[in-house]
C-alpha cells in the first residue's frame, strides 16, 4: 500500500541534490577528526570535574553545536539535561553578520541551575554575550560557556568562553556542525573553504 508519507519521502529523495551537486568549494583540513575527538574527551573530563554535585543543564546553540554537544554528553559521566536554542545572525550570503535572533529560550527554565552554553564558534563574541544576558534573566545558579572554536579576532570586551576546544585564525570554516549556506555540517573534521 502506498502512503502519502511514502510518496513524499520518495519525492524528497529524488529531488534532493547530491553532495557533489551542491558542494563545489575547495576545502583544506584545519582540524582532523581524531584531534577533535581527543580534545572533546579532554574538555569533557574537565567539565565533569567542574560540575560534580551540580545541577547541570547544557544549552546547545543550534544548529552548529549539534556535533560537539553530542560528543561531549557521551563523554561526561554526570546526570545532565540538554536544551536547545537557535541563534541566527548570518544573512543570505552566509558570511556576513546580520541582526541576532534567539529562538527557544522562552521554553527553557534554568532558574537556580548550573548552565553550560555550548556553541560552535566564538568570533566577535556578540552571540554568546547576548545569549548570556538573556539566560541571566532567569537567575541560574551559575553560567559558563564552551565553544568548539575561538577565532583570533577582536572580541566583545570582558567576555571569553570558559572552555575552548581549539583556537583558530580568522578563516571561514565548515564541518563538525559548522556550515556554509547549510552545507558541510556533517563533515567529521573542521575545514577551511578556500
């Protein structure tokens, strides 16, 4: 029996562009998958030590932090909750910052809890600083941040992430959750688009 869902799925699969049709940019490996996994384990152990006997809530900033959060929570041997927000600040070109929008924070309750915000990349720091201010309105017991990458650029004054997996130069990177026009997120390493 053919269902509407089956027909829709078949149409979507047939219409979906292949990776080779949509990914034409040249990529250079910046951080290989093995190095990422080693650093994830190291940082996860530090987080585990720092959050012993605390009420840990990880707030994942979608979509970019999906991979790092998935790997971190598998390595952190503590009770924890995972929540998600979506912050969008890039325009249609995919490389220039626009106005910041935060979605999903209104459905999360972190009052008197220990919050760890996890994001993919810390460049100007504007997204993380703005998100911090919004989370602080709920009066968490503590709030810290963790980022996969921190770019060597001018940051928001007086704000640095608490946990940084890798420091990088000011290059446009993709992979391991980071995208360019919604492509490349599933790559297991971090790459520079050349």
